[in-house]
């Protein structure tokens, strides 16, 4: 590479985001620069590297580059050194702050750097304001309160100059000191005008907002504290260099009773402790993380793999102990270096942090604090209130018989009627009054069958199977054929839920149905075939299951409750068979019967099926509303999910957000799996409603959860959603990082179209951010993936966009090369007998792109020739804006060829059709005025310029 090439690479690296990627690029460049033996370039590259190391999370490396630059500056001063003197003096601040964070660096060395800093500042006639500030920092670090107060006063009373920290960073340090010394109100008052102004520093406003978390909280400004946490953490979360501040946010979550969020933050950044920016940051984060994990009870934390350590779920308590040891050991090393006990005392206080005061909701996905097993919310939190939609617990009012068999018969009938209160009351009375040893086998078998029903209601399938087997054996030994077949059918249904017992189950339930068909009454026959249908449903044999239900009479043998269940089963089977209209009718029938019977659980099930099968989203919402009104606590979660989806489909995303949040909360409260999938849906709802910050927060949580479950396809789809949200927030680099990760994850032959799509999206983001050369590379990679996926139209689009990106990056040779590639693709597509509108569009826009590139090369005649007939083709597919864009280019080319007589009428016609105030209006008016000048129609040109406020000298 030539020196000019190396300088261009350095300029490109300066545009990269801080982090590992920029550091790697800088280090690669340094090797080339040193080989080139250009002292100026070597100096400037190391100056850039010093900043990159500090903000990229590897400050220890900055000590080397800074020392090299300082030595070079002193050894042989050159003119270019003076141009960078201000930046070199600024870097002294990085050194003092950085040296304090490494306990292996003697404190004397930090003092020596401070003294050198002061000497150079005095020699240059600079204010010592920032020198005093950094002496304050050293005193504060070692715990010398008197010296800290002294240097703080000097810092505040010494005039600022252009080497002072920015208008956000100086007050941030002040806020921290005021908060540490109990002057919270002063801290908040100091920060308010700063936050009201314009902050452009890399570290702001996230640093000052983080410093304000506790002052806001302790002065009763809970809303401000929550907003500060959300805004600051969003900006910090991707920066390894900010691990210390992230620890502050973990501690804030712990203090405010947001234990789940605190643990999520710990889990998200835990692997950063494998590569911390400094021992000080590792110490602080480890201490705050340990305090958070001590509130997590029996939870586990997912720890990513590292060298010598596999990925694993780690008990929170064990991890808390490990991190506490890390923090205390590091604190002891700092104290040994400093000759004080200040850091150990400070870490001890961090480890002792507990929830304090009233709960301050922070999460965008969890509405309430989860109640701990064993009762009670976490310390500092009020118990959650009863939520709407929960049906009250029913108490039986039925008079109970005294006979054992009568009690069991009542229990059986109540179970069939979904009267759980009477069911439980009858069985409790039986258990209180009777001893199984004194009862006949038939009665004991009946009680075993009812115990199996209880276990089934509790979703204890194994327990229900075991009890039904015992009941079946007793019935058969007692010669009770009919009840034995009823139990055999129930047992068979349970067995078909597991693959290993499916055949046994189907045999049992089929034989039971056939026997009951011969020997049983009408109700028993109906129930037997319903059980057979349910068993076949479990095995996804939809047609066979429907055939079994067809053998159940309409009145279900006179049992209306059974008729409702049969209608529900039929609706579900028809839905699975894609017979949606019939499924809806069956569900409405079940809904009607369940309403008449007043059986809430059947109403809920029928309503949910209706919601899934109706065409009108508003009807789906209405069905879910009805379900929610009668749903029990156990049924509320699926109803909330169904209602949220229906609301989203109905265009009521804001209402859907509330239901999704409630669903996630319920999932977390119950320890149920699936909250990661629900968070994904909630993130999308936030996105639709325009609440992008919350969408990003929740999508980040969802990605973590989905990765933890091993659901990579879903995690990648959520990453794609998150990338779009980041882009909408203007967070370009996080969006690009996600798209790059997706491109890697999708690197397989089956995923080529998706890989190409994310590469093209990355190119589009880079292009919009004016990072055109890198954008061109992404478009080229996308085009290659589209070619391998045999998608020629998409390949053409990507090549067209690549050519434009090279053009705007001033790399005309590459742009011309890609135009030639695009022309070959276009020629193949143009051979279609009847091009579709998308093909017509891409052919036209490829012609326009080529024309612009050729114009840049001065090949104006060729460029104009490419555009012949293009506007008409665009208008034929109603691409009127693009047609006008091409005609303006035609007018420009005609002017370049000194053909104003042709350009003027064309441009006048285009100008007349453009929307007033649009950007193309000014460009077209300017070109038209130029054409009129060339035609000596100066008065018209002047009037046109005045009308559109154009500068005649432009």
C-alpha cells in the first residue's frame, strides 16, 4: 500500500464505531504503517489508537501508544506534532483515569503523570482546572476525604478552558461527588440545565443520567430515575468500556425491587468479566452483580462458554458467591496498592445492597413483581392486587349424600358437569368418612378412578395413568365390565399423549369404545367415541378422529355437557384440517351450549377457537373479551395472548401491548416456559405502535431468552426485528452488528435468500449513513448470495445498489465494473416475453444507475443513449416519481451536450408535474433556468430563480 492508501484507511477507521472491530483495524494498520516508515502517519495512527483503546474497552493498551507519542513529541518536535498538541495534552486525562483502574500500577506513577500533566499545562499557558479535577479523582479513589474536598474546591473555582472536560462530563463528576456526600438535591439541580442543553460528547448524556439514578431516587423523582435508567442503559449496553456504569444500572435495579431485570442485565453482560476493560470495572460490576444475584432465590443464570469453561446454567447463589469473591479480592489489591482500606469498605457496601423502599417498575415487559414461592412479594414491594378477568373461586352448595357410592357417583357427575367445587367437596367428604379397607373393590376402584381425574386436572399425567391402571385392574377383578371400559378409555386417552405408549393407548380406547357401543347406554356410547376421537386427535389423525365424532349423536346421548365438549373437539379437528368455516360453526355451537350451561372453562375454550377462526379481527377481539370476563386465573394467560394477537390484527396495537405485557407478567409469575416467545411478540407490538425504545429493550430480552432455549431460528427472526428497531432509533452500529451476526448464522445453502436479504439491508443502512464504500461491499455480498440462490432479479437490484454506492464513494472504476455486471444480468432478464412490473422497474433503474456512472466518467452520449424510452417504461407500471427522476437526468445530460432547446421543454413539463416543495423541484428549476440562460431567455430564467428562491451564482 502507498502512504496515500494508508492515510485513506486511517480516515476510514476513524469513521468506525469504537470497539473490538476498530481496535483490530487500528492494530493491523499500525503494522503496515511501521513497515512504511512514515513518522507522521505513525504518530497520528497511534494518537487515534489511544482514543480507540480508551473508548473501545482496552485502556491498558493506550498506555503504550500514549507513551510512544509523548516520547516522539519530546524527542524530535516536528510541525505536525504541534497540530496534535491539544489532543496529546487531552490524552493526559485518559492516562490519569486509566492508571487508577489497574492495581498493579504503583500510585507513584499516577502522581508522576499528574505532575507532568500540570507542568505541560502551565508551560502552555492553560488553565489547571482539569488538573485539579484529576487530583480530586486520585484523592477520592484512595479515600482521602479531606484532600478530595480540597481539590474539588479548586476544580470548581478555577476557570475552564479548551482543555476542560465537556459541558456534560464535568458536571457528571460533580454529580457523583455530591451524591456520595449526601447532597442529592444539589446534584439534581446542577444537572438540570446540563440535560436541557445540547450534549455531543461520546460519553453523554448516558454518563450524567447514570450518575443521577440515585439522586433522582432519593429525592422522590421516581419517574425521572426510571427514564434516566432506560435512556442511559440503552446507550451503554453495547459498550464494553462502560462496564462500570452498567454495574450502576444493575445496582439501581436491585435497589428498586426489579430483581428480574437486574438478573437479566447481569446475564447479558456476565461474559464481559472474561475480558473486562479494567480490574476496577470488573470489581464494581462483580459486586453489583453479586448483590443482585443474592435476591434471585433459587433461579439459575445462563453463563456463556469461555476458554476452559463450557456454557451452563449456574445457580444464582453460587454465582453470587463467586462474584463476591472476585470483587473483594480485587478491592484488596487496590487497597494494598493505595495503602488504605477504602476500596474494600466501598465494595462491602455494594455487596450489601438490597431492595429499599417502594417498588419502582422499570421493565417494559413485566408489569408486577413476581410473588415468591411460599407467599409474599420481595422486600419493599406491595402484594399484587387481584386482576380483572379472574373468575371467583366457587364453593359447592349441593347437599352431600351419606353413602360412599352415592358420594362417588356425585363426584363423577360433577366432574362431567365441570362443577369442580362439588367434585372436590364430595371426594373430601368420602375421604373423611370412609376407610378403603372396609369397602368393596368396586367402590375402591371408583375412588381410584376419581383420584386419577384429580391428577389429570393437575396435569399430572404419570400419576393419572398409574391410578387409572390400578382402578382398571380392580374393576376387572370385581367383574365390573362397563366401569372398567370407561376407565380403560380414559387411560387410553392419557397414554396417547406420549409416543412410547401411543399404540397401547389407541388399542385400549378403541376396544373400550366398541365395548361400550355394544353394552352401554346412549351416554356411555357417546362418551366412548368422544374419547376415541380425543386419542386420535393426540396422534394428529384428524380424519380418523372426525370419523369417530361422527358416531356421536347430536344430543350426545342426552348429556348436554358432553355435547359441548364434543362440539369443541369437532371445532379443533376441523380447524386442524383447514376446514375453517366448519370449525367456526362448531365453535359457535360449543360456545352457545357452554353459555347456556354456565360452564366458564368451556366458554373460554370455545371463544378462543372462535377467535382463531373468524375472518373479522374485531369479532376475534369480541370473542376474547368474552373469554376474559369469565376466565379463571389458570386460564387467563392463553386468553391474554389470544386477545393481544387479535387486537394487533385489528389495528389496535396500543391495546395489544397491554395484553402482551400482562401475558409476559403471568408467564414469569408462574414460572412457565414461553415468556421469551411472548416478549418477541410484545417487542413487535411496541414497534408497531411506535414505542421503539421499549421495543428494543424487550426484543433484547427475547433474544437472550430464545438463545437460552436453543430456539435459534426464532432468535434470529427476533434479531432481524431488533435490527429494524435499532435502525429506527438511529442506532446504526448495533443494527449493523445484528445484521452481520444474522449473515453468519444464516450461512448455509438453505438460508441463502435470507442471508442475502440481511446483507442487502446492512448495505442500505450503511448507504443511508454515507458509509458508501462499506455499503458497496455489503451489496456485493448480497448479490453473490442472491446468485447462489438463483434469484436473478434480486441479484440485479443488489448490483444496481452496489454500483451507486461505489459511485458515491468516488470509486468510479469499481462503479463502472459493477454496471457492466448489472448490464449482463439485465440483458438476460430483458429476454422475457412479457416482463413483470418488478422486472420492468429493475431494468429501468439499472439503466438510470448506469447513466449516472457513465456521466461521472464523462461518457455523456452513452449515458443519454441508455435512457431512451426508460421514462415511458416506468410510467407504464405507474412508477411516476422514478420516471420524473429519469427525465430530470435526461434534461441534465442534454444540457451537458449543449442541447438546451431539447432540455427546456422537457424540464418545464417535468417541473409542472412535481409536487410543490419537494426536493426535485429545486433541482429541476435550476436546470431549467440554466437551459433558458443558454437560450438567451434571461428574463424567464430570472423569474424562475426568483420563484424558487435559487441563487443565480450557484
